[in-house]
C-alpha cells in the first residue's frame, strides 16, 4: 500500500524548487520562438476570488504547454493598483490608500504563488509606484506635443456631496453610488486623448483579429460606430440662426414631424429660457447624468420651445423641442424626428401628439408593397421598402433616396454627405487622489505648460486627508503650488489624475522591460516580445472588458507606435474571454433561500445549521454582498491547488459560466489521490526502458490510446477546450489502471500521462515524475509527440440502429465492407430481438459512422 499523498507538503516543495531554480524567469533568446501569454492583471482588493483562479489557471495551462513545446514563454504578473476602492478604504477604515494597496498586493501575491503559476515574478509591476507611472507621464507629454492630448470643457456627472466627477457606471437611478445625492450634469475642463484620430484604423484592424471572439469584435465595431449620412442645415422660423443636423436616414426626410435639441446644445440655452418650466426641465435632464444607457432607458421627455424649424425642400414647419434623449456628443446634438421610422421618435410623438407620417412602404415576402398608415402603426417601421409620401423620392428604394437627398443638399449648398463616428475622444481626467498625477502646470501668464521631462515623475503627496469631500490634491496646502517652467512665476499643478484605464492600456509593453528607468520599454526588447506581426499571442480575461479596456489598449498601442516607442500595430493577437463563476443556493423546508456559507455538506447531502435537509435551488453569480463567495485560500488549504485547478478546468468549457460545487472540488481531489496511488503502486515494478515493440493486443491497444491522447490533448489545449483535454487524460488514466503487465508499454503510458497533465496539475505531475526516478524536472521536459502510425485505428466501434433507434454497438475492422458490417450487426442479440423475425427491407452502412437496419 502506497503512502498517502501529502498535498500541502508536495505543493509547497515544488513551488520552492521552481522559484529557487528560476524555472520561469526568461530573457530574450533569438534562438527560440517566443510566446507571450498574458492574463488581465488584477486590482489588489485584498484577496483573490474564484474568478481569479479560473483566469490565471487558464493562462498557466497555455504558458506551461507552450514552454514544453520549446517556446521562450513570457508569462508575467502585475497589479492594476490605482483606483477609487483604495480611496473608499481610506475613508471607511482610516487607512492610507498606498498602505492599503501595498498590503493587499503582498497578500494576493502569496495567494497567487500558492496556485503554482508559472509566472516570471522578476517582471512584476505595480502601477501605483513612480517607477511605473513616470513613464506614462512622459508618454502623455509626447502625446500632448503631437496633438493627441488636449484640454476642453465637457459635460460630466457631478456628485455635489463628494464634489467629484462620477463615471457613468457610478450613477444609479440618477444618484451618486456612494452618497445617494442627485447627480448633476456640469461642464468642467477635462483632459482628453484623441482616440477619434484612430477611428478608421481601429475599425479596419479589429476585423483582422481572427483569434478574437466574434462577439467582442462586433462590440468594438459598434462602439466605434462608423456611419455614413447627411449633415445639413435647418432654418429657425423668424430667426437668423440655423440648426446643423446629422442623420444616417436622410431618406426619411419627408416624414419629419419635429426637431429636437440636446439639453446642453447652445441653441437650447437661446430658445428655451423664455418659456415657463425650462429650468426645471433642464434640471430633470441633468439628473440622468451622461450615461447613454441610462438616457436610452429613461422615458422620452421634451420641452416645447415654441419655435419652429423648416428646410427649403421640406415645404412645411415642425416644432422645435429640447429632448432628454438627444446627446450633444453624437452628431451635432440636434435631430429631426421621424416617428414612423424610429422607435424612440415614435414614442416621443405619441406622448406629445405629433404627426406620424409613414414614408417607407414595406415589401413583404411576396415581393409586393403593402401600404402602411399612421392609424394602424403600433410601432415604428424600421425595415426596407419603397419611398412614399416623399415628393421627388416617391418610388425610390431606401438607398436611392439617401443618395438623392444628399445630392440635392450638396447642389443647393445646404448640406453634404459625411462620415460620423459614435466613438468619442477619451476623457482621462479624474478628480481623485489615488491616481497618476497629470504632469501639467497652470500659469496665469503662460497658460497650460507641460512639466519638464527632467522633473518627472510628478509624485503624489503622502500627507493627505480624506475628512472632507472632494479631491485631496486640490486642497493640499503645498503640493499644488509650484513655479511655471516657462516664466518662473508662481503657478499651480494640475490636480486631476489619470483615469485608471491609462495604466492598463500600456502595461503589456512594460512587462517586456520592467526595470528600464529611462524608457517605458527599450525598442529592442519590444521588438523581440511584441514584434509588428506577433505581439501578445494569448490574452485572457473577462468579456466585461470587451470594449473600454481593449479599445483603449489598442489605441494606446497605435499612439505609442506613431510616437516611436514600439513597432507593433495591435497589442493582443489572440483573445479568450472566460465565463463567470457562479454558485448554487439552497432552499430550506420553509422556503427560505440559504447561501453556501449557511449550509453544511456531509456525505454528499446538504443540511442547514440545525441539521435539517435542504434542497438545491437557483444559480447566482458569486458576490461578496450575497455572501456566496468561496475563498480560494480555504479551498487550497483543504484540497490543494491542483484540485482547484483541475476542477476549474474540467467542469465546464472555459468560455461558459462555471458553477462552483463542493461535490466538484471533492471529485477533483479524489482523482488526484487516485492518480498518486496508481503511480506509487506500480513505479517500483516498471522497467527503465521505453518500448521497442508490443507483442500483445492489449499492449498495442494501450499504445494506441496513449498516442491518440497525445494528439487529442494537444489539439484541445490549442483550441482552448481545456475540459475536453482533461476528459481525454482521465480516459488514458482509466486505460492505464486496467492494464496489468508492468512493462515498458505501461511506463510509456504513465510518463505520457504525467507530461500531459503537467500544465493542469503541475505539482502532482512533478511529484510523480520524481517518483519514476527522473533526474530532471518535469517542467524542463519536452511535450510528447504522437506517433502517426499509432493513430490509425485497426478497428472502429459504431452504433447499430433498427428503424432509426439505437439498439447496439459493434466493433468492425476499419476496412470492413457492407457485407461484413451486415453479418456482424445482424448477429447482435439486441438487433435480433428488435427484428422480431421480420425481413430486412434495407441495410444502410456508413463506414466508420453508423449502421441502420430498416425492417417492414
């Protein structure tokens, strides 16, 4: 009987050995092909969660697999360490954001190391430290020099209690997420990066990212939102001003029944104030904040200015409204409403009893136009068709009508065809302490002046307080006071800090050269790890970052390229977005919902705190507020890192949500112990040599499944089908357990099994490799190669159907013809029973696939 596997001891031992020998520390090596694996780095919130375990386990499998294949693998780790949670901790717990963050990093680093990740910790970066952010300050100055960074006034969400700008996600039901105060829309001077300069390139390049999920590419395309349309001028009746309007649907021009302006449109402030209720309406609009999603979901409201607008081709006047759903940041901040062909306009017209005039007649499946009327419309018609009620456009298709309206406006000089983008320049200003200081100085004589590069980094002061609302930097007694580098007069520092997406937009480059004090990255090192045609081969993270982080990182890469820092065009060549980790809840006999923390598990059964049985209920996303979070540290203490890794990989396809279950982690733990026992029991009896030939049928069968498993696991890892790879490894281990001879064939199978499971459960794999008396570390071994001759099967197993219903399975020679297949199939007892003496009318044989017997 083999001794019990001491998981804790073994895992600690191998982690120490890997660390002492620098197994995962890499340098540039032109003699080897490189492979860059990167998972989205974590925010140091205090402890890792199961989502982290899933994310980093997936990346580690890829890194270990590629390393075994002979690649020079870069697999680094760092900390996305600036952000609002640290300031909240300072307010709630009296801790300094820096102390709180660095303490959390120390805790989380130890936790991640306990997972046995093949990370090059010598390249660790922390974005809140000056040795990191000094370089992004220098890059910002370069962007400013090139016109990519600029300052302008823009509308923001303002929390009047905290005296700070809120991101759209921090506005909940029109109120600040922390204070609950009604949010105001305010105009503030903000810093921006000119991402719109790259709109076309971002759109063009995303279509070439073939190893990205299609849904992510589509989300980016939609966010950039390139659209062709008409920009033209409408006249205000009785006034000299004109209203510039952009539309992607000029074909619906003759269906216009109103004009709508954004609440912050300059003309709204001219046309609105003379009417009662204007101020209240504007306040109501401001309470929505700047979130497009919130504005889209809100009830469509308008304020009638009393003015009317028209266009020379229209022939009638329409009322001018100020509307809460029109955005100043898209198009021109003004629209003409066509209720019959825009659902938002339809709802607005119904509310304010405005005219609804259909101008597109649908074409149904029969190819005939079917008339529509305002009376029978229950919603806007958004489809294709033929123009009606549109004067000179009548009878045209939608495409023809668009082109004709644009042509006539250009001919009259009242408009032109233009391309617009939904994408807006990236506002990077945040009125917070815990962020990278923006390296600019405000001088009354010289205006805005860059901090000289030899004065970088501009560091944060440590002596700040959070006992009053607002930005501590703005009220610091000394920090913001400085001298102008241009005229030497008294001046003030910029007190805004960078949006934290700034740090995560270029960190992939810093890993290539993390200790460089003079540059963000040496161009030679960037050229090795992230050359023009092959940057990060595999990037892994949640789909919630599909737009902002990934879009900003793509923009930053192109901007850094144009500034001469790097050569590559795209940061991430391959992207994988893993699913969330969920947890089941339970229901007691009274119908009360219980979370896992309130349930006991014994012998596969579940009980409440008083020992009463409970039943499984619904599945929910893990959340600290719901008390259904599983602490990975507890799991690894109880079952070991390998068991956690194995369960994460085996229970669900990695792109889908994973349901965390106690039975699942226990099953993984049992399998690991079973593997250990199996190898420990046979290891002393195994010969040292590899097989030269196989004499028996069972030996050949084991060799076939061994090499079939090599091919299958290799393909599955490359396809990110980790759960399938684990299933194939389990099949091989079952075959090994059934094989009785203690010969070289068995050694080959066991050594192959150990190599294949190494990326998934590396501690046990190293332990078993050592048990087989190898002098080298498994981590330094090459990935096994399948013998193609052993992948060709002599026999195949296929199903036998009788009248379409599966009745048996048969094993045939791979070269069997229809006569052989029929003879073997009809000899099966279950098939005979199903025939019940009836004659065979038809026999269908699809080689290597199926047999179907048709009887009368």
